[in-house]
């Protein structure tokens, strides 16, 4: 049974929770109404069918039901907000951190790379807890811990004198947070400064992710994930609306949600834990004293960084507990309220042009405003997240995602069928790509994200069919691109011919209707070969069809001709053309080759190896299976074989062999859609005997081998180099009205 709209058959607790979240996204009830209508009209369950008879959409009963449901949901949203304001208990993690805090002693800094600047004014117990949590980090001599005493009148000055390894900067009088920070930065002699409140408890491995993210010289500041003492989320980056009202994204929510696990660009981050490149601080002049004594100083600073071309990032791997308000208080007195409003207006006047490009203030716009990617956000929907060491399609999708990120888009990947797994999940998140598991309910994620994306990329026909109408429902203004990956109906038609199967022919016919319908409905379509574009141009005229091929970057050459031996076939064996190719090669081609080259063997490498192929292992055939790194196999191989008899699209194994510098003997099906010219870049035939002769010839002819290695590399880079694919994507986006100009 399909997931999402047609998931579980009743409003079980998890679905009720989702409805509450939908209502919180848009207090008008629009999302809830859309979800209930789609749920009742598309779910095939007999129980829902019975419910549909009672609550037919548009009926009086249905309208009464919706009103009652919204009333209950609104009440629950209010209750949750009220509960979030109650006094908080300490989470188990915070209790553990406090119980295992280190001694008040630090390693003396020598040529520090980072200076941790902690401004303090009285409240020694907070400062002590903060410093003890830092001592748990085992900071080495590359880290200077600096405490700026802003005129404390309690025990703080004496206590600070007793702590080995720290640097104390003493202000003659209490001048306020901003001036204390400025004094600390002025005294720092390091590449980075890290602004840290004294009312925080840092979690293990808090510093390293900040420094790792800041390795990029275009990043000016990086902020941490802030947690309330009870473990709920305080801030996952912060956002600013057009009127200079802001919000801490995710405040009060569960910090373990996928929504908060991705590093990304933001409008600003709280100064409670903010790593800053010191040259960038100096370039913009640090905190603007016009905002003294408080409010908007960190926001203004981050805006100034972004105005100079620096990025500001949120890094969720860096976590700490923040006792919000311990330093300055939580309550807004009339005086503080007046100061807040005065600085808000000052901020508006200073940044009015920048603010005009931001989202208008509303709760539901927080999702869009929470990412400050230069070109906005993009939603990619696929069956799974890319697994580049598993299949060619994943290599291509990873390349497309990388191109979109480099263009300046913030990318979200919604996986509909397979759970996001490691190490692929962390790889994407480290790139700044949000990953969401859509197996439980992708409707909710699309409802939340669709209105704020610049375009959606729906990959593969089955996934596109499931989600196209939802995109149109929740965001009719957003362009939708259908990515074929390959034309499934072409592949299945060819398979039906090979297998002489009427059942497969019916599958092909079903895909033909589905895929051509998607091409007709969507704003643009990606195919992977020029021949597929020509086909679609004829079958669905006057549509925007673009060739977005596999993505292959150039690689350094491996060993020469004499340093290699044997044959190689690479593929993912969930893909039936690869299984057929290996079986045909081993049965009909390899025996002929071994008459001339008796010592030659074939290595069969790739994921999801079926038992029927494993059984082929023996004399002349090495069944390897999945390998994390294919480079060693390519570097030791003299000839790659690609005897595909059916399939569609461009074959990743062809480009992969070419950029690794290994010549190929292939079938016409294998080179379909490529720029390879038989006899110039490789040898090509679909006759078993001739295929064997070509392998023997190429295996023994060094001059031809070297020519093919050079020519094939040049051919694939003309077609599949990242800059070529990026240009095609950019041109397509322009045609559908999506800007790629920063």
C-alpha cells in the first residue's frame, strides 16, 4: 500500500500529532482542510471509504466535522504553547554534564587559533558552571579561554584570579555586553573568536564542528544549536522578517527532528555561541555601538557580514544548553520594550533594502525564512537519498544536488520509499542539504515546504506521480521539473523484447502513459540522452525538455597499459539489464576470449548481487560484489566490458570507465546517448563472437588502448563534466522563470 496520503487507515496518534503541526503552520486551517480532503478522497482503505460515505467532501456533515476538528486543534496548539512557558526541569543530559564537570583549570594557550570570549557581570555560579563545562572539552594550547569581567562586584574577580590557563580582561566599570565583547575581541590574537555567554553549558564535541564549518573562507560566522535546560530546542538559527521582527527557529520543539539537523545559511545566530572569523569582524567593525546597550547587535553584525559577501551558518553538531535570560533577564520591562522597539526601528532604517527581500511576518513563513540560501530553497523528491557507491543514478543525482548547492540553492531531499542511512545521510548534511524521511507521511513535509521553494524536482515516474498533485495543491505557483532518470517505458519495452514477455510489455505500456502524462503536466523535464529528448519532442511537442546527463569529473590517470590485466564489469544488480549482461557475457563471450587469453578473468563488481550471479563464480570469473571504492578495480583493469542488451538512458559505467582511463568494449545499447564514436573512442558490437574478438584485440594492442583511453575521456567530459550539466540546468531554470543570479 502506498504511503503518505494512503498511509495508515485511521487518525492514529502520530497522524493526530501531524494534524496539530499542520494547524500550527497555518492558523487559518488551510493545510488541515487540504490534508483531510486528500486523505478522504485518495485513501483506498475500506474504513476510509466507509468514512467518506458519511463525511463526503462538501457535505454539511463534512463542514461541521472540519469546524469541530479545527476548534480542537486550535485548542491543543494553545495548550502546547502554554505548557512550553512553564518552569523547566533539567534534562538528563544537562544533569550529566553538570555532574561530570571538569576542574577549573585550562592549558595555557600558545599561538591560539581560537579565543573563546566570555563576558561576565556578577552571577559567579553561572560563570563557574560554564567554565567547568569547557574544561570537560580537554581544550589544548590552540584555544585561549578569555573571560571579560565587566565590572563585577561579587566574588567573580577573585575567583577568576585562581583559575590557571585563562586570560582575564577587566573592564574598569560595567559598560554592558556589547562593550565587553568588543574589548575581548580587541585583546584576542587568534584567527577566530568565539563569543560565548556565561549562562551556557556546552555539550561534548561542541567546538570542533564550528571550526570545521568555518574552514571555508567565505563563511564569516557559525552559530550553535541552543537548547533549553529541559532539552527542548531554543534555537536552530534565527530569522528576520521584512519588519525586522525575528524568531528563533524551532523554539520549543524537539531538537532531534530532521528539520534541525542540517547545517545551512541563516539570517543570523545568537551570540550565546557564535564563532567569528576575526578578519571578518575587523572588516565590518564588529558590533555597532549604535545598538548599545542591547538588542539587535548580533543581528546587525550578521547582516553586515552577509553584506560584505560572507555567509552566516547554523551548525547543529555544535550543541549547548542556554539558560535564556540568566544574563539579561527574560521579562521585558517598559524600558526594555522601548529599547527593543527603538533598536528595531534603527535596524529597519539601516537594512531596509535587504529586509525588502525577506519573508513577511507570519508563523507559517518561518519555514521559508529559516534558510538564507542566496537563491532560495529547492525541494528534490526521490525514492531514496543518493548512494553514490551503489548505483549510477545516485552518482548522477548527487552531482545534480552538488550543482544546485554550488549555484546557491538550499536543497531539501525528501526520500519517499527507503530510509535515509549512513554514511550517505551525513554526507548530504555536511554539504548543507536537508534530508527528510517521507515514508511515514510525505504530505506533511510537502505542505510545510512547498510554498517556500523556488522549484521542485520530482525524480522517477512513480515518485513524481505520487507527489505532483500535492505540489500543485499546496504551491500552484512553484515550477515543477520531472526528472526521468531514464525513460522507463523504453527500458521495459526493450526488456519485453529480450524476454518475449507480454507481462513486461504491459508494464512498459503503463509507464508510457504515466511518463508522457508527467512530461505534459510538468513545467520542464530532464532526460539523460539526446535520443530521449528527440523521442519526447516528437511524442509531447512544445514542452521544455532538457538533457541533464550523468555527472563525471575528470580524474588523474592510473597505471599504464603494462601495469594492468583482466576484465571488469561494474553495475548495480537490482537493475535487471546488468544481470542479463553478466549472464550473457559469461555464457557466450568469455569462453571465446579465454581460447586466446586463457589467463584472463572477469571481475564482477557492484551492489545487490543476486544468488544467480554469485553462482557463476569459478574459473575465469571472480564475483566481488559491492565495493566501497571502485578506483582500485579500475586501476588494475586493462579492459572494461559493457555487454548490455536492453536498458534506457545513459549508462554510468561508461562514463566511469572513461574518466578512470580504462578503454571499453561495449554493445550499442551501452553507448546509447553518449558522444562515444565506435572505432575512435571504443569498440562496439552486439554480436557475441565479434565482442570476444574485440576484447582480445584491444587487450593486446597498446597503441589502440592508449588512444581509446584518451579519446573516451575527452568525449565523456564534453558531455558530462559538471560545468556542462550545470549550464543545462541553469538554462532550464531560466526557461521556467527561476533566477540563478545571486
